[in-house]
C-alpha cells in the first residue's frame, strides 16, 4: 500500500465507524463500541507508522484532489502533512484513543451507548479534518462539523433540559465566531485569490502587503473563529456549560480536540496576522486566562473547576500565539491535552465512584479509597500547576518566556494566572481527596475498573514526560526554521533556566505561592473560607462575573427585539403583502378572465373574427 | 356579346348573393334542409360565374362535387339526425349584433382596400381554363401535390369509416 | 357596362361575409358547416377571377385542390357530427360546451 494513502485512511476510518454504527449496529452495544474504538486506535497506530516511515517532515507535504472549480474559486480537498499537523494528529488520535477506551467503562450503563460512540467517531472525524485540512474551505467545513458533533455530544443527555440548553448555547456561540471566521476567509480569498495554506503563505512571504488595508481586520475575523471554538473572552460562556455532557465528552472537547482546534488554527494560519492583530489576540488571551482563573477559584463543581481551568489555559495558548510564539502555544496545547485529559478522566472516575456527585465539598478523603485515581490526578494537577520537571512546567515556561520578551504587563498576568492555577487546583485536591469524609457517599466509593484506570495511568506518564521529549523543538523547528533548540534529555531539563531564567524562576515562585496559599486556606477547612475573607469579589467569582446575566440582559434582549421586528416583517410584508398579495392578485385576474372562457364555440369564433378584423385593419385598411 | 356576358354576370351574382342570404338567414324557415337547398343553388350560380370566367373545367367540377356529392352528403346527414327540436330555438339578438358588427367590419375593410388598390386596372381577361391545359399543369408542375391530395382523400375515407363505427371510443 | 376583376371580388367578399355571419350567428352545427362551405366557395371565386385576369392558370389549380380538400373535409366533418350526435343527442353548439370544463 502506498504510504500517502495512510492519512486518508486515518481521516476516514472514524467517519466509516460513525456511519456503520448509525446504520447497522445501533442495537449491538459491544460492536458499536469496538468499531468506534478500533477506528481511532487504528488511526493512532497508522499515524505512528506514518511518522516512523516519513519522520515529521514528509517529502510529500500535501496530498490533494481538485474538488470544485467555480470560476476563480478552486476548492481542493486535500491533506497537509507537516510537523504541526502530524504532531496534532498524534495528540488527537492518542488522547482520543484513551478517552474512547475510558468511555467504554464510563458509559456502559447508558441506554444510548451506540449513539454515543457514533457521535464520538463523527467528532473525531471532524477534528481530524481540521487538523489535516490543507485549505481554508475544507478547514471551515470540518470546523462546522466539529460544531455539529459537539452539539450532539454535549446534548447527549438531551432529555435533561440543562444539557439541551448547553448544547444549543455551545452551538450558537460557536456559530457566532464561525461567522467571523467565514468573513475572514472571504477577505483572505478576495485579497489573495487562493485558499490553500501553502500558497497563501508563499504569496504573503513574497508580498507582505498583499492583504492591503484589510490585513488586520481579516486576521481578526479569522481569529473570531478561534475565539468561538477555543472559548476566548467574550465568547467563553459556552465552555463551562458544556460540562453538562458526559464526562468523557468533556475530556475530549476540553483536552485534546475541540477547544484546541482554535489554537491549532491560529498556529496554522499564523502567517496572516499583522502585529496589530497579534496584539489584540495576545490581550484577549491574557484577559481570558486571568478571568477564567479567578472564576475557577470559587467554583465547587469538580468539572466546572476543570472547565474554567481549561479556559484559562486556552487563554495562555492564545496569548502565546499573540506573542508571536505559536510554537509555545502548540507546545502548551500538547502537554495540556495530556494532563487535562488526565484530570477530566480522573474527575470522571471520581464522579463515577461517587454516583454522579460533583460537588467537591461533599467528597474528601478519597485518596485512600481510590489510590490510582488520586495519584494520577495528583500528577495532572502538578503538571498543570507547572512543577519542574513535569510537562506543564516546560510549556508554561515557554509562554512566560515569550511574554517576558514581548510585553511586561502580559508577563505579570501570566505569572499571576500561574499562581491562581496552582491555588485552585490544589484547593480541589485538598478538598476532594484529602481530609475527612464529608458525606456518606465517600464511604461507598471504590476504585474504578481497569478500563478506566489504565487510560489514566498512560496519560499520567505522558503528563510527566511530555515536556522533555522534544515537542517544542518540533514545533519550533517548523514555525521558526533555523532557530536554536536544545537536544538531548539533560539539555531539555535545564533549558528553561538557561534560556529565560526570570520566566522560569517566576513560574516556580508562582507555584510556590499558590501552593502555600491553598495549603493554609484549605488543608483543614470544613467549608470554603474565602467568601468570608474577600466577600463581594468571591461572590463575583462564584457567579462567573455575571457574564451570562450580562448577555441575558443585552445580547438576548436585542436579539429578541430584532427577532420580533423580523417576525413582523416576515408576517406582514413578506407573508401577507408579497406572498398572499401576489396569490390574491393572480386569483382575482383568474376570476375575471374566467368569464371569457365560456366554452361556447361561437363566442370564440366571434372573438377570432374580431381579431382578424383588427389585424386586417392594420395590414390593409389604413 | 360583351353585354350579354355582363348581364349574365349580374344575374348570377345577384342570385348567388340572394341564395347565400337564404342559406345563412332564411326569414321563412330555420330548417337546415332549406339552407342546404339554397346552398345548392349558390353552388350552381358560382358554377355559372366560373363559366363566365372561362374556367369550364372548374365549373363542371363545382357542379359535380359540390352540388352533387357534398350537398347530397349534407342532406343524408340531416336525414340521419332527427332535428325537430332544434328549429324552435331563437337566434340571440346579442350574438346577431356581434356577428353583424364583426362581419361588417371585415367587409368594409375588404371593400375599402379594393377601392383603394383597384387590382383590376389594366388587367385583360384572356386565360382559358380548359380541361387540357389544367390537366397538363396538374400532371407536370403540380404532380406531387396532386398525388398527396389523392392520399389525403384516402385517409379521409378511412377516417370517415372509422368515425362512423357504432361504438366510437 | 364592362365587368372587371373588382366586380367578381366584391361578389366574393359579400359571399365570404355572409358565410362568416352564418358561422358566428347560427346555432345549428350543420348550418355552420354549410356557411363554412360558402366561405370556401367565395375564396374559390376570388381565386378563379384572379387567375383569369392575371393570365395565370395556377389559381385554377389551387381551386381544384381546394375543392378536393373541401370534399374530404366535409366527409370527415359530417362523420364527426354524426358521431357527436350519437353521444350527446344534439347538433346545437350551445350544448357543446365541453371546452369550458
């Protein structure tokens, strides 16, 4: 088999699985799960084979077919395979595989087991489509497919009103961003006449002013798409609500795939952003990181804490891209994929054991009941908090270093967020896993089955070593060719301290401060001491800075008013005047003309003679 | 001689017009049979006019075909159909007026254009419509239409046989 | 007292108009048919007159064809009338208003 067909197989296997499950194996739970899981695991294995055979820089970078030719628009259907997409492919299929396997254990009691796996496979397919797309159009299509399948997954328990609402919210918020994305794509196409990433990049390299006056606007519009998918402020509201989906879905959406798509897209299209656009992107990322971290401090739902943590980390990544360091963003994305998937699956394991209890103040003392979950969760927490030498430290340090070089305010925000991250994560660990049992459910809790713990173990390993296996060098080598990067394990371990000592040390200091604060406040707390100490601010944090309420009062009101106007317009001007009006006029004329059709031959003959007389008068008579 | 021909023309023309009026609007009878009989007379007068125009062959054909065959067919059909009830119906005055207006308009246009163009000016009446000349023309220049017309007659015959079948579906 | 082309044409026009009047006003389909024949004959007269005064025999050939076609037409038309009468028991055009429906 030709090696270039491998990516196609990787891409279409999940789709095939989704189709087969939907059409044929709805009733057979085991077959459905096997199909779905094997599709992504095979995809993972094939990816590894492909990379083994080709290394991260294959000679043939693109495989594409001509799909549509509409005038000047040439739409390809192709795959772009370079270090960026191959690494992302590894992450998506790898983390995805772990989540798929874990889902088997987590979901096995659910009635719609097969539907779940079908949606999961569809989601995987869409995500792979984004990763491998070689042009904007194809990426946009997959982008929308991700939106649809995320809608299906978040609203999986659609009989629950909150889940259905959350699914709608996610979908609509995403659409909002996608609209900007589409406009951005149109601007890029109008200015450069191509949608292919390679051609665009080459064209912009030849003539940096090719985008003209619309360059910043176009870049920001494209960024809008990322803003929706990666849940950046002010479109971040959907992500915490998306926790209504099953926990594996949360893990999949939050860790490896959907939200990462935005950052991935930013890195993929990094070449079109002007410095001004990057500035905006960096600040939006920074604000998102800070806001989300603050909100996370006062959440009590274990999944919501993780959701806001994801938001905050995504803010980090976007900020990294905005600081002209997309390789750092991608690096953080990769490591984050490992430890956030780990944390979510750990949380899922806890929830599973606690019989769907999600409030951390009703847990406590779980470390003895579920040691594997506890230890792996601890690894994830440390990695997220940025403990040397776990993966999170290196990726976060790369971002902080970039901030240090470019913008002091953003650096301070970054360090602050790092401290907050440590604080809320250890708050979670102290409250949920240590201390005494706070409810009798804890007494019945027990370790999850192997099908759930083994993905945790594997992900824990990656969370530990993910920072030093050369991911950053890979992205750096691709996005900034010729740059200097450390080689070898020892060099990797100490590289941050040599490269940007201030950033590395302040990152560690932030960890220390956060851990200390969490320990003093929560190590032996019976209830949350913070509301008593900071009062109003705590309430604001708990209520997510009232963004939902703000949107409720503004966007939704405006939307309703617009809808009312449009409804009036549709009902009276279009429905009544245009549609029924023309129909009425037609029938009126018909009624009048009906009298002429008498069926009497002689009336017709008379009319004919009259007509002949008129014609003759004009031909002869005048 | 000339004068005799002119007198004959006026006699035939007047007769033809009067008979035609009787065909269309007979004040004494509404029966189709009277109409048919007056139509035969009109045909006869037209045959006379043909003769005055030296179209002897056509005059003969006119008598043979129209007065002989066609009108006989008409009379047969009238006899076949029982038409007593039909006679009582009145001609509607509205349709009569409409007909008169439209037909009058057409007639007026004809006559006006005739007066305006005067097609007969300088024309000499010198063509003899003898049988041999007509026959020669029919079998040379107009051979193809002639044959086609024969086929047409055949088709009409078949059609009539088919139409006259009892259970026409 | 010389009889020219115009005289014949006027006779032809009058006959044609009478035929037309019959077609438009009479209600009996048989009479309408006869009026149609009258119109055909008026046209024949005009053609023969033109042929005579324009030194061209083609007009007479045309009349020959018209007579032939008219004979065929009458045969078919009368057959149709008979068939119609068998089905609907009428020769009155006001009863034949199938076109309305």
